[in-house]
C-alpha cells in the first residue's frame, strides 16, 4: 500500500481533532447550563432543579473526561505530525497554547474535582465558585485555541525572519481579524449543541416516561435556549462569512462553488462541483443570491475560484460541508421554535415534537464538524494562510507507521464514541429512584461517581 | 536575557515533568494495582484519585507545552522521534481517563471491561513513558544499546509508579485495604530499588557525555550527595515499610514523602546529566530556543499563573484531605 504520508498525517490529525471537538462542543455550553441549574436550585430550593443538576453533572463529567484525554493527544500531535509548523510558527503557536494550559486548562481541571465530588466538603458558595471556574476555564480555553486557529486563517502582527515567524504585536496576533467572529460562532455553536443535547435527552426520557416533572423542566430550558440561540447563530455566521470574504476569498468561492469572478452571482443551492472541468454539474441556483448574502447587495462582486488556480481548497467537500452546516442550522431553528411554541403556549409538547427533539439530540455535533471542515479544509493548501503550506511542515514518518497508528486511533475513537453514547443511554434510562418530587422533600440520591 | 530565559524555561519544564511523574505517577500506579484488589476496594482506590487525576495529568501538558513554547525546534525533533511511544502512551492515557467515568456509568455489565481498561491503560502509559525517558537520555538514537536501555527504563518507571501508588494508598485508605496496600508496598519496593540501581549504573555506560560529566574531579565530589542521599532515602523507606505501627499511625505519609524525595534526587541527577542539551549531543537549549520576544511574552503568564496554580492545587488537596470514601456527586 502506497499512501501519501502527507495525506495520512492530515487524516490522522483530522480524525483526532474531529473526535476531540465533539466534547468541548458540549462541555463549554453545558458548564454554564449547570451553573444555571445550580443557581435556580439555590434560589428556589426546588428539588427539581437539584435533580436536573445531579443528572447533567454526570454527563458533564463524562464529557469533560473525554475532552481532556483527546485534548492531551492534540498537544502532542502538533509535534509528532507537524514539526515544521512549530519550527516556523512556534513563536506564535507556542505562547498561545501555553497561555491556554496555564490560564485555562489547570483552572478547569483542578476545580473540576471540587465541582464533581466536593459538594459536601465545601460551602455552597465555594462549590458555586468552583463550578464557575470550571465553566469559565472551558470558555477561556476556547478563547486561546480559537485565537491561534484564527491567526492561522488570518495572520497579522508578525514578520518573517529567515522563514520563521517573529511577533511584532501580540494584540494584533491575538485579536486578529477573523478571531472575534470565529470565537463567538464557536461559543454559540457550543451552547446550541448542548441545548439540543439537553432537550433531546429529556425528550427521549419523556417519551420513555422516565422521571416526569423534572425532565420536562429541563427540556423547557434546553428548548428555550435553542430557540434563542439558533437565530443568533445564523446572524453571527453571516457576519463571519462576510469577514471570510474579505480575508479568504478562495474559501468563500469554494463554499459557494463560484468558479468565475463576477457581479450578480447566484446562490447555488445544490450542485456537483467538478474540479476537473472547473464547473458545476447540475446546479440549482437562486439569482443574485450569493451577491446578496455575501455583500448584502445584488450587484456585489464575488471572486471566483479561477482567480486562485492551484491555491484554492478542494471544492466539493467544502461546498457540501457548508450545506450540511447550513441545513442543520435551519433545521435547529425550525424544531426549536416549533417545540418552544408548543411548550410555552400550550404547556405540553406532543409526540411528534418529542420525537423530533430526540432525533436532533446530536445534531449539534454534525453541524460543528461540518462547520470546522468548511473552515479548515477551506484553508488548504495553506496551514498559515498565504504564508506556509501544509506540505511545508509535515513530519516524514513512513506511511506504514502513519497508517498503522491511524488505524489504531480510529478503532479506539469509534469504540469510545459508542461507549460514550451507550453511557448516556444508560444514564438516561435510569430513573432517580429515591427522588420524590412530591410534598415531602426527602432527597437522597444514591448516585455514585 | 538571551542566556537566562532558556535556562529558566528549561528549569520550568523539568519542574513540570517532575511534578507530573510524582502526581500522575501515584494515580497510574494505583491503576496498575487495581486488579489485585477486591471489587468493593476498587471503588475506594479509584475514589482516592478521582478528584485529582485530571489536574495531575495537566502537568504533562504543561511540560510538553513548555517544550513547545520555549524550544519549538526541539519539540519537533523530540516528538517526531518519539512518535511511536508517544502514540502508545496517549492511547493508554485515553483508555485510563475515560475508564474513570465509564466504569460506573456504562452499566454494571460493563464494569469488569472498564476496570480492565483502567488497568491496561495505566500500565501501557507508564511503560511508554519509561521508554520515552530512556530514548531521550540516550539522545534519541536507534542503536541496540539505546534500545536495551529504553527497555530497562520502560520497566523501572512503572515500578516507581507502583511504589508511589502504594504510598498514596497508605495515606488514603484504612482497614483491610490498608493492610493490602502495605503488603503491595513491601513487594513493590524491591523491583523499584533494583530498577533504579541498574538504570543508574547503565546511564554512564550508554552515554559517554554523561559519564564525562559525572566521573571527573571535582564534579564527582559535588555530585556525590545525590547518590548518597538517594541510597539513604531508600534504606529509610525499607525500614519504614517494616514498621506496622508507623504505617497504621498518623505518620503514614512518611513513605510517600520518601519516594517523592527519591524522585526529586533522580530528577536533579538527570537535570545535571542533560544540561545544557535539550536534545542530547545534538542541540543545546540556546540553539533550540524561541525568539526572546515570545519567551518574554509567555514569562509574564508563567509568573502570574504558576503561583496561582500551586495555591489552588494545594487548596484542592486540602479539601479532599483524609481517608478516601466512595465518591459521590452529593
């Protein structure tokens, strides 16, 4: 078997980072949702909120552990797979990753112990503060990582010296042009992902009639959050797209499968982009659409892929990933509003709504992955846009080593993913046997860590 | 600045990795001991490390992080060369880390499976780390001698972790499990001692550079306290492990402290052997260092956060002081 080591290195890194992002995508949002449950309980003394916390903190612990172990893998793979990246861009990547570990990783990892197991060992206040540090740590972690990723997309504040990046201004490096958009896009994605997880699992439990009132209360929280975040996310995504058009026009051209530069560019709803003939086979188009969306003017100019021959990403995969993300985004909006309308206007949700929510439990994952494929594959062939290409920095492992370890990783990750979902199912199935939500508030969960 | 910044980062990296070996060492050691315990005892053993393991593991990320921040060129060389053991270690750490949760959340029928995963993950990670250490000391060469040495360290580090794990159990457990832990400690202390002795003798044999650094006057006299103190600590450890009343009493933390000091001594010896090379015989810390501007920028962060990390780490250990009971989310 003769596979290109560069391709293998990319697939391996992509497999790892795809697996990893699934868990922060939940824990960033879920951390704050847990604080909300905690505060509601502290304020009202209503056992249902404590019950909600007890249930979801277990999911959080599991998710967090999966995120930590796959995140540690990431920190090593920068060096094992892309040694050239650290040699050339280490002056930027090193400090940003370093600040992530020092300011965020230690914070969340240390206070997690108190958050999970320390409720009886510290005061309510200290426990709340610990939970806050964990949630804050996960968000801060995202801040540094997205800053570095954004710098790779839109590098500023540096100059090259003998082919090595030297920093001129840290403010410009950290707050590079695409950073604010990518950061808030990812945070909103995480909140949406966890909102649908919370709503979906609760709907599943409601369908199976596990734990009545508390389940419904949690579902309402998830649905309301999703209904608010879905339109907000579409708005942020639109801003992000306009920013990308300004800085990475080749990526936008691939996302929209636009080959020729022009004005009055239509929006291609579906098509089969063919890189051989450099054209779209069978395209369904909306006139003026792309110009309107990207420049907010029907006459706006959109650059085509033919302006970037040899320096643009593979078109079909970026085009389709973008449509998957967009499709799920719209679906999220429709389902969350439909569910919100039933839950809050009629006080009850019917079976179709519950089934739709349950089916959408992991929809956030698909959208997050699709979105990352758009932005990461859309950056190819560059690793730092316009500065270094991916092939400049790859390690020279034999393809036998690479395919062997790749096989091992993929097997492990599939097994872990199945175990994770299996464990969620186990947790969801189990009613809190000793929980009485009636007038006698006797609360003694036998849940063990 | 050009001289001292890399030295500072080298020291910080060494410290982070030393703290990692001690902290994750004890919980990997407990993972390796897991099959020896009875079902109910397994829960207590896992509970004794449950609140800490996550933060413990972060120290290796900091160590590798500093390698990346301060010595980006060496980071590439070292990790490319150690690709295979690093990958194996990561898979072990992944398995061990998820097993913490899944052994109780995946349902009772899966418990045995995840207990086994916990054990295998811990053992594999410990052995892979020993292998990496050996390979690093011998300058990342592919010679047979280097390979033999790596096998030796791959057996010694897990033995050290086992004793650390026992030491932690002495502090955190009581009753029958404590009796068992005492038995394990008495057994595990021998392979550890043998391993450390053989590695200490083998190191100057496999590395001429290290031999030259140690066996020349007056260096030898300055360095003599390191092996002498280590030997005394080891003897002390042996004596302590023979005294039941000490192990059952309030000074049961002494064996753990002795092993920590042995780790510290080994760390000092290793640091002296390697300095100033970041890749043995190939690259000094100054040749591998990042730009002064980048190092200064991160220095600010290190100076502010590291003391804070130490303070809240101590705080967490204080919160969970005393004997371990089964963990609960209450």
